[in-house]
C-alpha cells in the first residue's frame, strides 16, 4: 500500500511538474517577438547589452536581473512596453510599442520577462 | 524627293527612338535579373513577421517614392553600408560577453553587388517608377519649413531617442536601424515624413517603433535629416 501511494505521488508530482513547466516555457512566437523588437537594445543574452546599447545615455534594463525585475510589477512592465519608458518615469529611450504590438502580445512578453528573469508574476 | 525626305526623317526618328526604348526595357530587365532575387519589386502578399526574418533585402516596391535618383545612380555603382547589421539585424548580432554591447558577425552581412554606369542609370529609372501610385506618400507631406538644426538635432539625439538606433554621423558604432547620415542625399523628404509617422505602413512588423510624435516634431526631424548628406562607408 505504501509503495502504491509512493508511486502515485511520483506520478502526480511528475504530472504537476510537466504542466507547470509547459506553462512557464515561452512560446516560440513570443521569443520571436522579443528577438525582433527587444534584442536590438536589450541584447542577445537579454542582459541589456544590445547592439544599440553602447552609446545610450541610460542603459537598457537587464532582463536577467532577478532583483530589479522582481521589484517591478506586471502592470508596470506592461505599461513600459506599451506606452514607453516615460509612462513609468523611466527613460524616453524605451519607446512606445503599443502601435506595433497588440495588448495580448505585450502580455505574453511580460510573462516571458518573468521566465527570463526567473521572477514571479506580481 | 518628298518621299525620300520623309523616309530619311522616319529613319532618323527610328534611330533616335530605338536606343531610348532599349534602355527603358533594359532597366526593368536589370531589376528582374539582378535585384528580384533579394528585393520585392511588387507589394508582397505575405505581410507576416516571418517574412521580415526570411527576406534577403529591403523591399523596393515603393522605391519610386523613397529614393532620390542621383543618389541611386551613384550608390548602385559604389554601394555603401546602409544597414550595418544587414536587412534583419537579429540574424547578424551575437553576444560579445563581458558586459560589452552585442557585435555584428560580418559573415552574415553580404556586400551588395555593383552595376556599371549605364546599367545603374537604367535601373534607377526603373526603380523610380515603382510604387508611385500605391498611395503611401502624400505629395507635400514635408512642409519645407527651414529647420532649426540645433533644436532638431537635440530632438533626434536626445529628446525622441532616434539616435539609439540610427547613426546621424559617419564612423560611429553600428546600430540596428539604417544609417541616416546620408538621408538627405538618399531619401525623398515626403517619404521620411510618412515613414516616421507610420513605419509599419511601409514595412509590416518592422522593428522601428511608431512613436507618438506631433506633426511639428516630424517636420523638424525630417528637416534635420534632409541636412545630412555625408558619404557612407564602402
């Protein structure tokens, strides 16, 4: 009986882990959005070292920085992407992407930022 | 005598006309044989993000409202680097490491082919016929206000952030957007106004943001860009 419970637990745990990682894993479409629009400044490694970052007055945000990203709530990330840096009292160099990306795509990018920064939605 | 004169006139007329006709045809032939494998010469039916990743060169289907003829003729004979990271920057950049900005893998950015003088002139004429009736650009969109260069340069370099992605001076670090230090020689001002206003109208999904700029800002920025006529790097 004990062995059966143990086996069941392992199976359930495995199932839960599988579902969770499936939820956390970014969709290729969202990764492509990041690669198209964000990498030019935020970098191939998502660490703020994009091609354009060299001579920028304010360095782009390091999306792998768990501390800074963890301190930034989802709605602020969404607003920064949609309405630009100025809308969240950050740099004008973060442009407004609301004219290019849909709200749904921006929400997907916020989720993706949680994945990249290993932080939780807040 | 009368017949002979008429015949000579006809013959002379034909001789004068023929080369012109041949040149016109050859401009289009050049576009088809030399340009079409990398550039869209007609509006593509595929307006997907994936197409931005697979196309080999910038679209030319609206070249007629975009380029200046003199610049085209020159450039086709001696091409300069307009997009340092190629037509899709993400495919050419790689991490440098150590906190340094990403770098360009030059092997991913092929050099543009060159044309001889006659072919360049013919191709430029054919290019200038493309997209003129597509309704993309309003004639007179640029109001020709003389720019306050100092103020407009501040807009470009600081206040609106354009210089993050575009070089206004030759010789600086590479960017993800096309260089603009030759914009005044290269581009038609009405096109620049309309492109800044809505980049995705020309290039669906392109990675230039649609900024919330006033028309006054757009006029100032365009006026400033029209003053930039530096030669590009070969």
